[in-house]
C-alpha cells in the first residue's frame, strides 16, 4: 500500500478507537483495532520527514495543528458535561517527533554539537508528556534508524510493542481488558506492505487529514457527553 492508503485506513480505524474510548457501550474490539493507528502515523511521519521539502514547515504545521486542537478541545470540554477530559492530541506527539528526528540527523555528523544532544533529551522528556508517551519515542527511534532494514525494524518494533505490557502484568485478563497496548504489534504487517509511494497528494487531500482528526474527535466527544 502507498502512504495515502495507509493513512486512510488508519483514519477509519481511528474513528472506531475514539468511539470505543468515549462511548462505554461500544464493543471492546474497537479499542483493540485502534492500537494499530499510532504506529502507522509514526511510520509515515518518518517517511514524511525524509522526503518533505521543508522539515521546518512540516514540524511547524503539526505544532500549529496541535495548539489549535488544544484550544478547541479545552473549549469543548469546558462547554459540555463530560466527565472524561478531552486530552487526545497526536499532533503534538508528531510535531515533537519531527523535532527529535532533526536533532538525531544533526547528531549523525562528525563532531556533533552538545546543544543537539541537549535538545534531543529535552524533546524526549516532552514527548513523554504527550498522548504517544514512551511508545512515541520508541517508534520514532526504531522507524528512523531502521527504515531501510525491514528485518531489524520488525524485530525491534515487535519488542517495543509487546514487552512493556508483559512487564506490567502477567495476568491474561488484564492484558486483554486493561493493558492491551501490546496489540499495536498487529500494525506490523500493514507497515511491511508499504511500497514507498506517496499516492494522491493534492493540497486538499493533505489538509483533509489535519481537519478530519480534530473534527471527528470533537463530534464523537460531544455526542458521547
């Protein structure tokens, strides 16, 4: 599949995930399916970072979208009677992922500067405060460094998907009902189908993803509350 097809598939599954998050009567498998969404977005983030004409504009675009979504979500949360705060904001995680990769790129040159190592450390800690948390950091590192080594990428990705949940619990019931983040491993077959092509890429298509993410989330949240 090309990047457009992967992103479209992830967006469709993301809707199910958020329905499952905010509507208690939704089937649990909606949340299971949603575990494959973030890995696809981070995988394509690395592809975008490598091929974009301007990494700065790419990062700033994601950051601006994240700030706008933060403002919108705050207003909606304060205006409704929802008991669950609307904190979802993958834009901020992705924007910090761009910044982290920029630092990692600069660290590859001979005699890297201390400030790049310092900024990379700060960005990692900042990412830990976002929606993607430690998984976002690990996915950026694996997808960035092993982009052209699919076997290594598959092995390391499988480890970061499974090990955190296994270390947190050996209770099968908990792994199925509470800590099911390990199901992100099922994104791997989809990632390995990526053919390196962008697919349809008009401005309208590009911006539609930026608009769809907050709008669908706000609509689901308002309906649920």
